[in-house]
C-alpha cells in the first residue's frame, strides 16, 4: 500500500496523533529544534513538505526539515528520526 501524499488532511491527522499521543515529543521539538529552551507548552499545528509549524507558549514557531518530505511515511520517519537525534538528559 502506498503512503498518503502530504495533504492538509494528512497533516491534520499527523498533528492530532502527535498532540494527543506524543505531547512530550512535540515539546522536545520546540525546545531543541525550535530554540525555545524554556517552552512550557507546545502543539503541532501543521506538517508541510518543508517544515512543521508549532504553537509554543502562544507563539508560532516553524521548524524546517532537513529535506523536502514526500509523503506521510516520509513525515513519520523524519519525525521519529528527529526525536531519536535529541540529546538524552
């Protein structure tokens, strides 16, 4: 089965899943990749081909990807890889 193209509906599905099930990961993205070290809250707003957009403590932060995402599977692999690349406390 082929992966879904990265449409607004697919982005919304990814955001819902990440915000509901992986809130700590989203907060980690904001702190590390978004440069908001003191972030208290973060919500994934959109996953686009070039970047993800987060709401961090009431402000919008764009975090670019290291490559252009091609589809939902690429988005999944990239988000997981970004999380795994974070320094562990």
